[in-house]
C-alpha cells in the first residue's frame, strides 16, 4: 500500500487499543502500528515499564483486565482493540484468570462502543479433549464474542521468531543436546507460523469488512512435528543431532527435563507440552483466500529468526524484559535462551537526570565504582592474551556517544539520562554486555544494572561460573556506589537508598 493510502487508512481506523504490548507478539506488533501512522493506546499494569519503549505519539495507560473498574477509561474512544492476553505463566488457575479477564474486557468494550476486537488464540480441534491451555484460549474467544462486538479470532500454532517461547525451546534443545531422549509428543504435527506472517495477519485484520469477522486458522506453509522442526534447526546451524525415542515421558517429567536444559520455567513448560501433545494444524484454509498473505515455510522462518536474533537482541531492553508484576526482582546467574544474566536494581531519591550522571562517567579516570584493582587485573590478563586491556580509557570524562570506547568496552547504545549499554571487546569465550537503565520521576529513580553473557561452548559456561563469585562483590558494589555517587551530586535534599 502506498504511504499516502496507508496514512488515510490509519486516520480512518481511529484509536487502537493494544493489550499485551509487553508480551512477545504485542511487542512486535506495536512498532508496526506506530510506523504505519496509527493512533495507539497501550494497556499496561505498570506503565512506567512500557513507557520508554513506545513512540512519543503512543499513549500508555494504567489498567488491569482482572479489575473491571480500571477498563472504562482505557477503552474510551477506542475503535479497534487487540486482545493479546493470556495467563500461561502465572501461578494458580490460569483458566479462571483468563475467563475473568475476557469477561471484564468484553463488557467494557461493549459499554465503550468498541467497533471491533482482534484476538489471537490457539489452534486445536474443539471436538477433541484439548489441553487446559488450548481449551482456555478457545474459551476466551467465545467469551469475547458474547459481547456482541464483532470479533476476529486468529487461531495459530507455535510462533517461530527470535525470542519466541517455542523457538527458544527448540534452539536450547538442539544446541545443548546432540543426543536427546525424545518422548511421544515430539512426533505430534504442528503448523508453525513465522512472527512476520503473524504480524501481517494481525495488521490486515483491521481493514477487513466486519461481515468477514470470523474464526480463522492460520499457520505456515509446512506441517511438521517438533522432531522435524529440531532437525531443520540443526540443518540451519550445521549441527548434528540424534533422537532416541522413548514410549513414555509424562508432561510433568518432560517439563522438569525442559527446565534443566531450556530457558522455560517448569510450570510454563508443562502447559506448553500439554498443548503439544495435540495436533495443532490448519484444518480450514479460509485465511489463505481472505488475506493477501503467503506464509513462509519452517526453514525460511528459522533462518530469518537466526538472522534477526542479534538485531532483536540489540533492540531489546533486557532490564525491561526481566521485569514482572510486583517488585522488580534480582536475577543473578539466570539463563535466558543461551545467554546468562546478572541483573540488579536499586532505588535512589534523585530524579533520572541526576541518578544517571555517575553512570555516564563510568570507566576511564572515574573507574568502575567497586573493586577497581580487579578491573585492572582483568585488563592486564587481557593484554597478556592479545586483548585491548584497560589502556584505551575513554575519550571524554563527561560525555558519551555510540561507538566511543570505555576501557575494554565500547558504547553500543546510549540515551542521555536513561540508558547506557556497553559491549565487551576484551578476549572472552563468548560475548558480553553491561547495561544500565534509569527510570523514575522528579523525586526518585530506579537504577537497573544488567550484565549479559553469551557463552561459546563448554569453555564459555565454565568461564561464567568461575567468575560468578566475584560478580556478587563487583556488581553489587558497583550499583551501591553508583547510587551513593548520585546522592552526592546534589546534597540539598534528604535521601535514602534501598537495594534489592
């Protein structure tokens, strides 16, 4: 569509509400909507986490689908609502949470006069006894339709894209287990869809006539078992894998196994496996006739995911991704995908403009705020093996730009008063980043410090765990002293520090 026509379509569409913008699919859909010129409003339980990620034209409003009274203001003036919420990762009865959330949203949408709802559910033959997860996804669609607001429901199988849950599971299994014991569920057929194709369907749904708002089953060009998908991944990565089938491995045992070798939590893994044991393939291909989209096959989807992985990682705010409802947690030595993460937060009673100042001075003559002798020892060791060591310092004591060197780091991303990400250039059996992010208001700030390490092979992992004991002293000391330095910038206001 030409740009002028796209802008006209965006203006005619009116205000769009996007739920689930902090999730995987919603996070990919948001920039597409923004770049197309649509007016977007995002629902978030914690707006301060999402706000730094959105364009200036996008609203972020507080609300919770589990609390009906918060939704009327959120849906006011909305013409199109994307419902991309489900509760697979929560403790307790996710089915009851999904049910309550859908009822609240459906009623609020009807009262607000929303013209259309676009919902992403899951594939599965409703005539079979589905897993609780798939059954809940389809029940949510039914509840939304009871609102009498036109609902277009997409039912999709697993999503393939850099960072998606299924892709991370497949990657972890193949990369870490050249020989694996495979239960029956790996032979069940699925119809994976590339994230790019899924986003294409979601955006195209806005321009579909309301008379065509039905349930559409969507998938990629290929129907494959999980075993087939793992073989294709291995082919794309030039790896060899061998699978040894076993007749019985319960979803519970499988989930514990996945928890050991993949980034999945056991409770999420179990719900995912319970869905995998059902065939999730397209039985009605009406979407191919209604939408002008030709989905890609599994090999192309995997190759695109691999090619986009570094780009997607570079664009991702890891400290945001580590956030969850409630207090910000501390992650020490936690593995996400193939990367290992050490993330810590502290709060300081200073606005971000002041709290960020010690961060922008880090390295060089200022030093690293804790255990400087260890940093210099590491630099000396780097020199011995042909690395750059600590001798480069930094170009300017106060100012930074993307591309500047800071001792044996280089500035990869820089947002004044908000964010600094450094990529390591010392000799390492892997890749490493150190990121700082500051969020807050006129009274206080939250400083998040995240070290990310992407190991290469067994040596890379051994390196990480060998230096882990030092991380506790170095990284916790860094964050504590950065907060103290921020307090010393302005002595006029009484201050307190809290660290998690």
